[in-house]
C-alpha cells in the first residue's frame, strides 16, 4: 500500500515543494492568508477537488473534497505565519526584512503536508483502490488559536468521520499526550484622572486596579490545579507618572489540560478583577477574545498512523542537511527542542524510529476543537535541527530548505497511507468512533467562540 501513496507524492514532489517555498517567501499572518488560499485553491482544483473558499464565516478558510460516501477522511491544513519572525535560509540570525512575519512555526510546510496526503488519497480513490471521501480543510488563524473554533462555529468538521493533523517538529512522534485548552481575554479598567501630586484625592487609578488584579491572580495560582497556567502582559499602564491613569488594560491567557479547568479559572479571574475595581472605585470590563479545547488523541488512529509511519521510509538526511543542522546547534541558545541532545554527541537531526508519546504538553492548538467533534490524531515529524526552540528563527530557516521539505514529504506519505488503511478497512473507523465515544465521556463539544464574537 505504501508505494501507491508514496509514488503519487513523489510524482508531485516538486510541485508540493514549490508551493511550500512560495508560501514561505510570502508569509501572511493569521486571517490574512489571501495569497496562500488562492494558491491552494488553484492546486486543489487542478487535482480534481470541489473547492469552496470563505465558508463558515471565515474568509480565508478552505473546504476541498473528492469522492463520495463514507468513510470521510479529513486533513487539517494551516498556513499562517508569525509576526516578526522573518529569516533567510542561513545558520545565523538574519531577517529578510526586520519586523516582517516569517514561518517560525513552519505552517508553510504544515499546510502542504496535508495537501500532499489529500491528493495522494484522492488518487487512490480515483484509481478505485479505495472507496470514500477525502476532505482537505484549510484552517487560518491557528497562531491565534481560534481559527478552527470560528470554523466550527460556522458548521465545519461535522462531516468528518476522522481527522489527521500533522505539525512540523524535531522528531517523528505521534502525540497522545494532551496539549492544553485555552482562553484568551483582555481586562480593561476605567478610573478618574487627576494630578498625582496636586489633587491625588480626586483620582481613581485604573492602574491600581490592574496591579491589584495581577496580585490577586498570583494568590489564585495557589488554589488551582497543577495543570493550570496563567500568563499576562500589560497593554496600557498609563501615560506619565504625575497623571493618575484613568485607563489601563492587560491581556491574559489561561491554559489547562481540560476545557472545564480553563473555564473555571477564567470565571475566578473575572471575580478578582471585579474585586480590584471595588477596592479602587473604578470600573472593570472583560473582553473575551476566544479559546480552544485541549487535544484528545484517538488511540485507534494512533496505532494505524504508527504502522503507516513505520512502513514509510523516513527522512534521509544529506551531508548538506547535517552540516546545516550542526551549524544551527552551534549557534542556538540554551533553549532546547522536544528531542534535546548533547552538543558533543554528533546528533543534529532526528535519527530515531517513530513512536507514540504520552507526555502532556503545555502549549495549545485549536486542533483540539476538531478532536472533540470527531476522532482525530496529531503527530510531528522532524523538519528542523534537534535543538531548535519552538517559534524560533531557526525554524523559519529550516522551513525554507531541504530539511523542512523532507520532513513534510514524510508526513504527507505517512498520513496518506494511514488514510488509505482506514478507507480499505471501515472496521478501523468504527473502532476509532467507539474509542472517541469512550474518551468524550458523554460530554458534548461546546464551541468556545460565542455567536457575538467577531473575527
């Protein structure tokens, strides 16, 4: 089976790399991925897919399908870049243009990897090697962790029997540990301005309210479960020391390994903000910006995918790749990647076997929303040097050259083969759905993007 999928991806190899390179050269930030969407649409239509753009209330979303009937296999592509992460293909930090966005999360590879899997599975259906439907979902705005939530609010993903998600990384592993759920929100404070020296009694400091809220949150940390993470930044803290500030605001993230823990902590922080407002005789208001679910890996799909990864030849690193990675390891900071090694071992790129990881991670991904709608699995393949930190300039560099492209093609072949296995054995899909029902524990997906929240 592997040859059927790999052969087609190899035939399309230069086109796939060309698209990944073009998106890398033209990085677009969340919900502004207009060029990428147009290029994906053109590619998918050429491959015979029925393509719609901008459904679900999200202008840069894509739904492309081929085939008919069940099972319906979904691939979740992304294509947004990170602000300020511009970088040339080099082993020293050197932006293409200072301050411009860049693919430090390697979504130029991520989207095209899913595209490669989708067209390979399409080819198998076309050649009557399997029956069913393949769907490519183009999902914008993952870096803001709300893209799939907005799409889900508009009705996306309900057509899928199972979903596959791949992310570039430092090794070849299937993610069965959880990534955290998240809420993101701003707290705004309104007070009364006054001269801080001449008439301070007439002032009501919004900054005092902000600081008291932040102190209250520090005390709250003692009374939440160990998996909860709370972090914030101050957006507005006043204009000058001698002016009592009448406005102040902060931006918060709350994360936890369950949606329920995030919601509970969010409600408690709102109460802290209300208390601070009472103490300072100011007014507080919370602006909810969105949220996402924790991931929910499906063991049945994990086993199918692991088998496919083992049957698919993994990345073959060239001498040039290894030298590039070695230089990266020599200049990197103390930040370690997911598969850290000692700099003196001579290991610069991942050489191990694919495996299933059950370690929880405290990062977040809106893939979790889809995995609470249908059975799904997330995995990574090596697309950068071992020591590269997440969202680093090193990732941007590797995403524009051979190391990244090789990991992308391996991911596409692995996903495509796993999808083919499911199409050829519907009993596997049935088992995945049974496991999904157990994992959900009779809970229902409640979209964390409310109806009144604008994109």
